[in-house]
C-alpha cells in the first residue's frame, strides 16, 4: 500500500482499515512500516462494513466520485501477485493515463512494485506466531512452526529435493494445519454462538459471522496451498521453454549455473518450483497470524472488561 501510494502520488489515495480495533491497526502499521498510506480502524462494531473483512481477500476500489467500481478484487492468498496487478490495471484504467506520459509513469511504477532479485533470494524463514492466550492454540502454533521448519530444511540449499521426503513433510504440514484450524474454528464458532445467546445486536452478530467466514476461508486457502504443493515440481507440467524454466529458477533465488543440458535445467526448475511452493506456504502462514492476533486483542479486551466489572462489584 505504501509503495502504491508513492507510485500513484497525488492521483490515488490508499487506505487501510483495521476491523479489529486500534491495537491491530497500530501493530499492522509497525509491522508493515506504513508511512505514506492512511492507516485507520473501526471503533464500533455497528460501523463494520456490510461486506465483511477483505485484506488478503481483496481490495475495494472507488472512483473519484466515491462510487464503488470494484467491490472485491482477486484474493492475494489465491492468485498472489496477480491480485496486485488486477488492482493496478483498474486504477490505470480509471486514471486514463495518456500515451505520452503514461508509458514513463507505468515503467516507473512497475520498477517500484517489482521485488528486487535480492528479495527473491531472501532465506526462507518460519514466522513465529505470538501467544494468543489459549494454551491449546498456542501449543498448536508451536507444532505448526516445527513442521514448517522441516519443510524449510527439506528445500534448503541448492541441492536436489528428494520426492519422498517432500511428500512426507507436506503430509505432516497438512495434519498440523488441519488439527489447528479445526480447533480454531470450533473455538471461534463456540464464541460466536455464545454472542448470539447472550443477545448481541444483529449488527455485532453479523460482524462476527463475517469475521468467522473470512477466517475459515483463509484456512481453506492455506490447506489448498499445501495440496497444490504436492504437484509442484512435476516436470511434465513445467514449461518446456528454456526462458520460462530459467525464470522459475531465478524466482526461487537459485542459479542455473552447471545446467549443461535442457534436462539439467528441467531438474533445477523442478526443485525451484518446490522452493516457491514452500515460500508461498510460509508467507500464507505469516499472513494468517493477523487473525490470531485479533483473538489476542479480543481476549485482552474481554479480560479488562471483566476485571472492570469485578472492581465495580467489590467497591
């Protein structure tokens, strides 16, 4: 968002809105080092947007008259960089950039958006999810992180990635994710139903339902990533064009050095495709933490509220 704000300076305004209060807005601002785009939060539940949470599920785009031209762009968790390209295409169309100055502006924007070669070569890292206050959930986070470290070890270095080991580790990731996600959904669903039983307002109840649906969809996307990763590196599915094979290798931050024949390049690209799949899973896990952080914020708020009630009663 910050890169976009700089690239489209004076032409488009980019706004991030936290649907989980000021705590998450501040944390997000620090984590993403936001300086140029507007970063805010929704103070009251009844002011939650009717379409629920978006974020990794897409962007909302307005024209200059504040008319919605895109209610929900493609989800980052599903199409990765394609989600950003779609938003850029919509904006460029709205701005009706002229042929003369548009070519130069477009080149400059693309330059700013594309990750550098060094970014692609960044060492794979397993993000540690902070404690959320539920002991079972916290233990499951540690278990998920442990199997993700095995996944990183499986694709580490420039060596060949062994097929059997790759599938075995992915199986462990799938089991750890499935167990954790089911526990999360059961916990949230129970809380959601309790809200309804306690007489929460329709707006608040609908807001919780939207958050739950968004969270559950995120689980499905992550599990799909793991399932898709099993076929990553299937040589028969890889392009036979040398240029595209080299692009796959470069995207994984690996080198084509030592690839004498096309078969060598295919083998290198096979391993590179698995590195990319692992990288996407790790990124998905890190992105998912924002939902878990919302749990921690809510739990803390509830504990403070209960403490306040107890203090009033005792006095």
